[in-house]
C-alpha cells in the first residue's frame, strides 16, 4: 500500500465502502468520531488534536471581551485586518506554501523562525502538512481528508477526524513523515517517542511554543493599543481559527461541479478560484491545484496574492533564497492562443 494511502489515521467509518465509494457519514456519526478522537483520557495519542481545539477555546474569552467590552469601529477594523488578511495570508505563506509545498526556501533559520511566529500560533504544522499532501494526491476521491462531497461537517471537523497521522506507522513510514516535516524547523519525536505520543510533534515543545508565542504577541499588541487592541486581535484570531475550517468545503465547490469557464482552468478536481479567499489570503485554489509548488497562485491581473507579495519581499531583502513562480507557465499554457 502506498505511503499516502495509510499515513493518516482512518476514521472509524472508513474512507470508502466495499464498492470503493466514499463513505458519507451523517452528522451524528461525525460528531461521535470527533469527540472520541479528542478524548485524551481514553488515548493520550489524541493529544495534538486536543491541544489544537483547546487553543480555540482559550480564544473565546478574548472574543467575549472584544464584543462586550472593547467593541468600537477601530477595534472592529483592526480585528478585520488581523483575522482576515494577516492570519489568512500567514496561513498561506507558512503552512501551505512553505511547510507543505516547499514553494520557496529561506536563506537561514532566523527568517524561517520569524515567519513561523509572525502570527498567533494555532494550527499544528503536522496536522496541516501531512494531510495536505494526501489532499493533493486524492483530491475529491475517497481518502481525501477534507473531501467536500462528504459534506460541511466532514470538512469542518477534519482536523480531528481525518487529518492526524496514523498511530501505528512502521519505522520506515515514520521516517517519511519526518522527511516531509524536516524543512519546517519543527523538532520532531524519535520513532520510540512517536510510539508513545502518536505524533511527530513533541508535547512539551508544542505547548511551550504556544504559550511563549501568545505571551509575546499579547505584550506587543498591549504596548501598541492596550487591552482593547490585544483582546480584539486575539478574538479575531479565534474567528479565523474557526472560519478557516470552512475553506476546504468552499474551495472545492461544496462537492459540486461549479467550475467556471475562463476562471477555473484545472478540471482534474473540483477546486475553484474564489474571490474572497483569493483577495484576503492569496488562496486561488484552482490555480493552486494546477501549480501546487508555485510560490505565487494569483496569475491574472485581478488575482491579488498577498502571500506572494510577502515571499517576494523576503526575497528582496535576502531572507528567501529561492522560490518557484509558475505564472509564465500558466500564461503560456492557458492564456496564449
Ligand atoms: Zn484543494
Ligand atoms: Zn496545496
């Protein structure tokens, strides 16, 4: 069996039935799986997904303070810019284009560190990266961890139900996981430690990184605009952390064929270019499925790509040594008569 067929922990309901058709669990089944796989008392190997949702819950008090205590036009504007544009673009720059696709390389570990820590630490790299390789290998097929045909909840809770790595990988397969994560700079478990924790990420390092990252950013935001700004931006990060989970369902047309002539050139899967995720985060998802290793996904004049602007900027100042840009390939293949 190929590595990407079994690197993820399959849900109890399985990826496909005996006919090879996608299993579409109902919401009840999905929720049962979700809470079962968050239960760290039943299995400590669930810890990473658990910590990831604890972070989201920790942001709720900030959200309440933002709404009931600090709400004003300027905090709303700050929250919008931070939660939509900065968090969104950072997800594209870091988790998506760098950690998963290796679309560009940093000149040194310092700039990689800076880029990693540039926003509030929320999504664990390992959960995003490994499953996203599977998503590209099996887009809209059974086994795709956020197969839009599975429905909204299938995608929304995928980070717990479908994206964590399997807990019973062989030593060779775990080495392959390690290789997929090596360039991210996230220090990983040895195979022995993996057998104990069920993850690549190390619990202590993961929690320390989270706490230090949040403390640093709270202090910076507080110095810039007091508790009002700090709470508003933390609230915005929480809204982003929930909202981003809807992207995979939307980005693949809710499981329906809604690709448009002259906009979506890749017809191998159901990915679509959508204006909003494109403009705020550079996620021109149909373009991205055409050229996944490109550090730029906005190819047409109106396809603003702020993640690309950031990568170019780092290249200008020498922080990025190399990047791949497929814009010309796209133009030659799809726009030149
Ligand atoms: Zn996709
Ligand atoms: Zn991708």
